[in-house]
């Protein structure tokens, strides 16, 4: 079985040079909240929101979206892929996890990330610093989910005898994920028994990343089955192949415009990892067609890399009506095929 998840950007209205009417922004939030409620009935496993700053996404604090949608759903797993740890104090990260796990009724998934290099650079944070901060916070999270009282003395954070409350409903913690783009990151995640998600690259490159995790997991003494891996892809779906190709061309055009106009992606960040640093996308990143077509492509890619979870970015940045139609088609016709794969 392949578990079908949504990966949600919540794209902004307008552009860097066009400011939308605030009432239209409020309406967009309302439409998406209704859409995510519908996704539960359509059979999605859950939603992973993304965290982005300074433009192109209305998701600078995705934990707020989790709190909002949790009150209107009952089964959807809810998480972030991922919370950008270097922005925060570890005590806040741990305590928000505890709160959200209770607010969701134990449906929280913990996802963390080091962050987009070009966004971090806007705050004068290098990737080297971001990695160090990330590693410190992960160490505090490990300790907090094991001990009632936590102390830490590191380069960026230092505190003694903190009780971080509330404790999560799921014990010892909700499922933990992180995003990776390299074998080194995959190996570090395996040592912490944290599940991993990735995209962008070809299936063969992703297989090598997942294989590195599996190898490290075996050395650490635990079997890493398909449930430890999530493949994320941009999916464009429509009732006919021709319509899907037209939608996919629009997705490509929006992506080219996004890359051309967004100074974050064009900024030179010397220690940015590939593919983000050069914004390189494999052709396999884009899956296009009817629900049956995309389901078969997803199944083939997941089998190649050994992933038991698939994160769909459906009709990326399209008008809401088109996105809603894509969710309906994918939920009604593709999800049954994935769940029986």
C-alpha cells in the first residue's frame, strides 16, 4: 500500500509587484480550509504543510494552519514538512508540538527542515549556522521526548532544568520526519530514527539517498521499511490527457516565472546543497495525466525508490477551482489504486 498525502504550499495571490486585496486573501484561506476538510472524505492520509517566508506562499507559520484544520477534521494526519528549526528556540518547538498533538487528538506528524538557503540568507544566516542550529534543536527534541526535565549547553542555546509542557499525547512522541536532499542528511536522520522525505531529483538519485538511509538504519539495528520514506512530486491531473498537458504547461510557465522573479532562488548561496541551490528539477519531478495515468506513474516511482508514502503537490499554484477539481479526481480515482498497490 502507498499512503497518499498532500503537500500544501498555499500559494500567495498576486506577485512580488502586485498586492492583492486583503479581502481576497481572507477568501483564499476560507476556500483552502474548506478544501482540506473535503480531503478527509476523499481518502487522503493527511496533509503536510510547508513553511516559507518572504513571498510566494501564505504559510510562514504552518502550525497555525494545523490548529485551524484540526478542529474541522477527525481522521486526517496533520504535519509540516518541515518546520524550519533554525528560526526558533528549541523550547518553543517542543512545547508547540505538545500542544498541537493534543489539539489534533493525536494526529500530529512532526516534520523538520534546515530551511531554504536563499530564505535563510535574507536573515543573514549561513547554511553552516543553520545546520548547527538544526542539530542542536534536534538534540533537545530527542532529550525532551525522553525526559521530563531537560538541560542543554550548546553554541546557540543554553538552559537548565526546563519542564517543557504539555507532553505529547502520542508517546514518546508523534512520528518524526525531516526533508533531505543528500545521502549525508539521510544517514543523520537514520541515526535518529527519523523518517525522511525528498523530491526534485530523479528516482535513481532518490533511491541512492533512501539506500543510504537503509544502510545506516541497518547499522543502527533497526529495519527501515517503506513506511520510513516519502516521495514528493508535483502532480498535474485532469479528466483527459490533453487537458492535463494544458494544465501542466501552465504549471511549468508559473514555475519559470517563479524562478525568474524570485530573488531568493537567484541569490548566490555558496554552501547551498543541490538541488535547491541551483533549482534543478528532474523530469520525473513532474507527473501528468488522468488519475489512472498518474497513479501508475506514482506506483512505479515509489516501487523504484522503496517509498511507502507519496506526497502530492496537486496542480501547483493553479486557481483554486482547478486545484479543487484536481483533489476530487485524485481522491476518487487515483487514491484507491495507490492504497491497493
